[in-house]
């Protein structure tokens, strides 16, 4: 899967220049002109990194960064701030808000791409896209593969995202509405039984490898991932 970068920049010329350079560098790009559009896009699908302009119409970039960091669903998304504010106290404000790095305007796209790669590498090292292994079942977010005992498990994209979320939150019970928000996105309006359909598909895919029982139904509450069959 390509790394998904969201650009939040109200200057059309800058946004289009950056987007073009990132696409040439094989990134998947989403363009937003303000924080409202960005929040809507984040609800559809979480990006791997956000390039965020400080000076935005309406809600500022620094305020939007704080909003993202307060939400568990978006708190781990790395943010690079694009800004003409180069003073030390401005940078401190940004870092206090959870910003991971700064690129000062004007900037070269080569420098920007290098910064993006450096930040995403740091996130990977600290577990943001690190493979998860539980009892011999391995999910690798970077390669978008699941394996059991060295054999690849074939999953659809939705089942992969569902398993990814459950495996990275083991033993926690999630209601169907929570799973819809976290796996499908907050701006996707689906019936809660959609979750049941994809849970059944996920269990069916895991059955040949003996892991279907790890996807547990908690009656009256929702679903959880647990290796403990007595849980």
C-alpha cells in the first residue's frame, strides 16, 4: 500500500505543487483547503501523515493539530507543519500541540519529501506500522499481509482493516458503532449489521488456520480479539 499523505493548505498553488511532487514520489495524496474539509476526509480514511499549514481560514492549523491529538482515533497520526513562522517560540507552540516536525516556507519539495520519509520511518520504528504477532498470527500493515504459521491468509481490504484494528487493541470490547467509526470512518453511514457481515467473513478466512475463535462475540456489547477462549 502507498503511504497516504493529507495536505491541508489553503494556498491552491502551493497545495497543487506539493501534491504533484508527492504523487511523483509514489505517495497517495488527499488535498484539503481547510480544517473542516480535512476533518471530513480523516473520517473517511485515516492518513499515514498530515502536512498541515499553520495559517488556515477558520480554525488554524495549530488548533486543528490539538483537536486531532485529543481524539484517540487520530492522536497517533504524525503531523508536519508547513509554516512561515520560524521563530523558536512558534515552534515550541507547535511541538506542544503534538506536531512532529516543521518545514519553513519557502521550501523545496525534495526537502519536504525527505522530512516525510524521516517522520514515517520514526513512526514505523515506534510501532505505528510495525507488524503485530499474536500466537503465530502476524499482520503487517506496511505490506498489507496477514500470515499464519508462515502461510499467507487471504483477506479483503475491509476484513484486513477490521483485523488490524482488533489485533492492535487486544482484549478490548468494541461495540458495533465504535467499529464502524474506527474501521469504516466516521463519515460513512452504514447499518451496524454491516459489522456482523464482515466479522463472519473474517472468521471464515481465519478458520483454516484455527484462529476464528480469536474473534469473539461479547453478547450485548460487541466484539473483541482475544487468544483466551475462556474470556
